C-alpha cells in the first residue's frame, strides 16, 4: 500500500517532468522557427523568449552533449532529454501502479 505522502510526491514529480517536457519541446520548435527565419531574434519579445528557453534547457543539454559525438549541425541532446524524461515518467507510473 502506498502512503498518501509518497503518492503526492510521485504526482508532483510527474508534474515537474511534464513541465520540463513542455519546455524542451517548446525550445526545439522555437529553434526550428528561428533557424528557418520564421521568427527574428531582433524582436524584443522573441529574443526574451529565446533567452529564457535557453537558460532553462541548457543545464539539461550540457552534460548530455559531453557524451554525444559531434554530428555537425544536428543537436541530439533534446532527443536524449525527451527519452530520459519519458523513461522516468514510465518508471514512476509503473512503481505507482505496482504499489496500489
């Protein structure tokens, strides 16, 4: 049987994983829009959003980029982060449902 405190902590952790997932996806889409020149970084709002997304996601990407080979212009760090977040969410869900 799972205590209410542990269940609540697991649910909060899953919510945090969801927020980080959203930020990574937003960063990927935003980077595509900037690279395909749909958005211009010289616009103040676009520049601020880009700066915020970089500040929030770079700490996640930096350790992963050390282990990934150089792929030229392709950055696979967001994909690895998404896979890690998916694995963590599934691990928590399996643990949660196994304990009920």
